[in-house]
C-alpha cells in the first residue's frame, strides 16, 4: 500500500513539477489570464447553466432526464480524458524506469490508473457544476441532492474510465497488429478515435438530443413550447436510461423522495461503480502487461538489415526542416495522434452538426432547411462558421502551439546549426499553417456542400482562415519560445498547466470579436439596401484585416524570437 | 583556431558561475583535452563554444570569426558531438544525416559518399535505415560522430565522445581524431577517461568549479614524470587546491 501511495503521489506531482517555484509576477499573469478567460467564456457557461436550470424546472427533476445529463457529463469526461488514458496508461514509455523498482507491475498500473482518475475528477467537477448543479436548483431538489452532487463527482468518472480502457485496448491491439510502420500507427489511431467519437455523437443524436417534433410549433407560448419539447424529449428517453444502470441509480439516489429509496439507490450506484472499477482493472491489467513487454522488446525486434538507397537531393533548408519536422511528429505515437486528431475534430464536428440540424424525419423540414430559406442565411452563417473555425482551429493545433517544446531535449540541435533561427521558425509556422490549411479546406468544402453556403463565400472563409491561422501560429510560436517546456518524458504530462492553448483561444476570441464588430454595420446595411457589393466590401475588409494580422504576427515573432531563443539554456 | 577570452557564464536559475573568466587558445593541428570533475564547467564551455549557450561576458572566436557577431559562419566550421545522445528518435539514421547535411549545405553525391564512408568505418551501414529510437547508446554515439563529420568541419568539438563506444569504435575514433588534427584541423574534447587523454592529447586544460586551474602540455603540467596524470588531476581538483 505504501509503495502504491508513494508511486501515485510521485506520478501525480510529476505532472505539475514545472508549476512549482513560479515567481509572483508570473503567478499574477496566470491569474489575470484565467480571469480574462473566465469572463470570455462566462456567457456560454451561464447560458448552458440557465438551460439546465430551466430543464430542471420544466421536467420537475425527471430522473430519466437527470440520467441523460450524467451521460452528457460522462461524454465530456470521455472526450477530454481518453487521450490521457491512452497516452499515460497504455503508452508505456517509462517502462524501463519503473520496472527496475521493487514494485509489482499491477501496482504501477494501479498507480497510473489512479492518476488518470484524479485528472478526470477535475473535468467531472467542472461539468457537474455547470450541468447538474443548476438542474437540481431548477428542480428545487432537497439537501440530499447537493450532498450527493459531491459524491457524484467521485462516481461519474468510472464509466468513462471503463469506456476509455475498452476503447484504448482495441486501438492499441489493432495498431500493433497492422501498424508496423509508424505512420500507419498514427493514421490507425486517428481513424479509430474519429470513428469512436462519431459513434458516441451519433448515439447522442439517436437519443433525440436537440431534435424536436415539428408538431410543437403549433404552440405559440415560448414556455409551453419549451415544456412540450422537454416532455417530448423525456418521453424519448424513457426506457433507455435504466440501461445505464449505475448512472440511473445515482440520479435516483440524488432525487430520492425517501431515505429508504435514497439508501437503496445509493448502495446500488456505489456497488455498480465499484464493480465497474474492478472490471476496468481486471480487463486492462493483462493488456497493460502485454504492452509493457512489447515496449521493452520493440526496440530490438524491428531492425531492418541491409543498405538503404536514400535520397540526398537538395530541397532547400526550409523544406528540409518542414519535412523533418512532420516526419518526426507523425511517427511519434503521442505527438502524431494529438497533432492530427485535434485537427480532424473540426470537420468531424461539422458533419455531426449537419446530422443534428440537416436531417429530419420523413415529412418534416430540417432546421437547416428552415433557416436556409432566409435571404440573410448567406450573410450571417459564413461569419458564424468562420468564428467557430477560428476558435477551434488555433487551439487544437499542437504543431503550432508547441513548436519548440516538441523539440524537447534535442533542442540543442537547432541551437548548434548554422541556420538563421528566423528561418527555422518560419519553417515551423509554415508547417503548422499548411496542416491547418488542409483541415480548413476540408471543413470549408463540407460547409459548402452540406450547409449550402455559396462556393465563393467558402473560398473567402478559407483564405481568411489561412491568414488568421498563420498570424495565430506566429503568436503561439513566440509564446512557446518564451517559456518552452523541455526535458519531458511524456508529452501530455510535460505540458500540463501550459497556458498556450488557452492564450490561443483568447487570441481567437478577440479575433472573432473584431470580425463580428466589423461585420455588424455591413450586415445592417445589407439588410436595409440589399446590394451585393456591401457583402463584397465586408469580405474584402475581413480578408484585409486577416492578412494584416498575419503580417503583424510574423513581424512580432521575428522581432523577439532570436532573443528568446538565445535565452533558452540547455 | 579556437580562442576564448575572459569567458564567463552564470545560468539563470543558479547563483554560482558555471564558467568563470576562462581564457584559452587552441591551435590548428592540435588535439586539446579538456578535463574536470562533474559540474566543473566542461559542458558549459563546450556549449558556449558551439553557440548553444551565449556567454555573459567575454568573446569566443573560431578561426578568427567571433561567434557572437557571426554565429552562422562560426557554427558552419564546427562539428559537434554532444554528450547526451538526444536526437530525433523518430527519424531514421539516413534521414537525420540528410537533415544535418542540408543544414550545413552538403547534399547530393558529396553527402552520400561521406555518409557511406563514415557508416562503413563505424559499421553503421546496416543500422542507418532504422529509426534512431531503436539504436543502442553506442550506435547513437556513432551516428552523432558521423553527423559531426558530414560537412567536413575545421573544428571538431566532442563532449565525452568515448562513453558507450565498443573498443573497436573507440579505437577508430581516436585514430580519426589524430588524422583530423594532422590534416591541420583542431580537435577539442572533454573526457573523464584520463588514460585516453594521456595517450591522445597534445595539450590539456583542467577546469574546476568554473575556473581554469591548469593548461599546458602533459609534460609541462607533470613536472615530475613519475606522477600519473590521474593523481595529478585528483590533486589539482581536490577541495581548496588550485595551481
């Protein structure tokens, strides 16, 4: 037990080791950043919380609906936590460091699983605060609900843990079966991840989420309409929720009218979740052992023999840099997966969104059909989608967020080369932008075909995205250069607590606000006069600002980069 | 060929000077051994010499070129073998060498013939098509040596180059260092293996706690020929002692 606790503490604290010893000035900066971020995200969070409050009020604390909300929280925990489970638990890069310790493999595994669980608690706590707390308030739930809310934080991550483990195992097994080549491994991982997330989202869609019957449109009172929608939705949930028994029991214990019901439901929920935990452990321990063996034997078993005919043609410094960078990233199991899976999420979300708003039951009109009829659709929709792409794109592109931290201990190679550092940086930013541009292009193509946006608007969105992406990459590259995280053994853990993606989100948010501020007067003018050239002017202005942003971003980066680079001590 | 004038360096997160007012001059055709206990400042000096770290004060010249003023020209003259063997693990050996070659402006047949020559010399031909991550410690060291030589540098800087090498490769490397110096180039290397330093070097310097405590030919440092370099090193670098 002592060994397990010591190892868990060590592995857990190791994630935050670089946070310790931060000087007061930096701490103040971090607090300021989080305050700004909270203010930026507050409207969205408050809207979600308000929706949950009214859902609680109108459903009168319906247990089926509450269980659905728990499932929703678990979906978010799964989405944010699955990377960590796969890369921290099953990708056993630290095997040789841990195996020589006088500790049994299952203790190491248990400690790793505990650390993954503790990390998931944070996501769970946030989702519970935003979703389940207002739901209970809306339902005028008793004291027991709020007490059980704290217990729920501990129990909710169990199902995502089991699912993550069940998902991680076939991914790793398939990768080992078919993926002898490093690229194939990364592609397989991403495809499986995308497929699983698509299945999850489709499952939520089938449960009836966000869909409503058109019959309700006959009701002219908003409150009545919402009540009707929720009633209709709850009816659809009926019968399905008890299949998610641990969650169903948990919600029943939270909403229990009597102590006996509470006790029985709670004991059932507790017992079932403990059983889930035992199942996770029993199923995945043999698999972990197998991965451990493979990771140690892998190095010596994959040597090819014989001389290779390799190409030594001069392709130029920048192209060579980009080629080397993409190769070393794509072949790294963690970096490759995170770099490309994050980017693929954007077109995937567009497709899923289309499922939600673009497809309707036979005889009904879809939401998309209803809104595309409006003449303002082609004016407003591209801007909204552009805002979404800007927001998601820049904060998920690992290539652009951590161009220097990715180098890790090999950073000395860059420092010793007789190549201008600005050239190296340009190569890194161009690579990140090129990968992002490919994703933007696919997304724009999907938007044009699925959401019936005019092709020339799709093209304008794409060009704007490329410019904005380049500018943002310059800024995030500079941020990473200022305080790179070097010397990590595990990319995920090494970059815990790094603010780059938050800052990227903030920058994107400000960009979106700027674009919105510019667009509003043009939209008003267009609605008033209905002249095509008003829209042309608006897009030209947006494009000009985006291009200016990329130039300014690049100038800022090059002005400070060399100084920051020289400051890095290795 | 290499000149360091009053070079000092203190790391941002440390109070003590890692290198304190170091002045050294190394000539062409010379193998120069740099000795010192752990944490004495050897690697810091080498990192400043190769442009990886910037000194707080002082100047460093490579073949008359000030590395602070013309870093790219100075770096192009150096071939560097680090002590940590951290490389791009997910690249193949050939890909890494092509990358390094391109950065130093060596491509095409020249690069190919040099890679073939050195790979053959260090018995790495079969290993080069594999990912660096699958290499042993010694193989990484050999790849590092080949990468340092593909651009035919004038100055060869090696930090603990013999660590992890098999006896054949260590012998080959020592022969190469001698040949390289005899062709009018300079070899600057640090080592803990005093026997090797004794046999290979033309001159040596000993650094302790960031300060240079001795620099000369082995014969001059060792006034009494019966005293071994090992005991001399231990005496010079022991607490409270300095020459």
